[in-house]
C-alpha cells in the first residue's frame, strides 16, 4: 500500500488505495510479444477430416512438406491451393528441387482411394518417391 502526505496535517499519513498498474502492463506486453511470435509458427490451417491409425508415428523432419487432398478434391501444398497442371514446378519450388524430400500426404477420409492414388502418381511423375501418409493417432485397429 502506498501512503500520501497531506499538506499541513503534521505527521499524519493517509493510505492510498490506488493500484499500481505498471507491472500489470509490463506483463501484458510480454505476453503479447510471446503470442505474436508463436502465432505464425502454426504449421497448416486447412481443415481435413483425417482417418485414424494405430501405427507408431515416424520422426518428423525439421521442415515438413504437407500435401493436402481435401474433400472437394483440391490439392494444397502448405496453406496454398495449387492446380494439378502446374503440380511439378510448384512442388519443386517448395522442396527447393530436393527429390529425396519426404512428402507428407494428408487426405480427407471421405476422398476416394483412387483420387489419393492419382495424387501419389502426380508425385511420382514429378520425381518424388518418399511419400508418407498422415492420419490421426490412436484410432481403432481394423477388424
């Protein structure tokens, strides 16, 4: 608590019940900076209903390349939708021409198996053989 000295009242001190907001503002600014730095680090923001898997997850690369096949059969690399006609140059630009890069293929579980194979064939034609399928962990084993 702070105290204030009144003029002309001698040695009498009056209590001041005002809150010091400076430390509160400092903490809020630090939290703001933390969230501003952490927000762009989110990987991919495309909603896909993934099927689940019971397999052990493989270790991830430092900079994974996500290829997403959505329910409406559009193909996305990262957060951007691409045309299937310009698939090769687009994937080469993302991987910087590294044909040994592992491509993580995510497909909505409502997508037909043949459509997933078509995208995998596009990857093979572009020269990428390391393709990993992405699914949710902890699913029920097949019966």
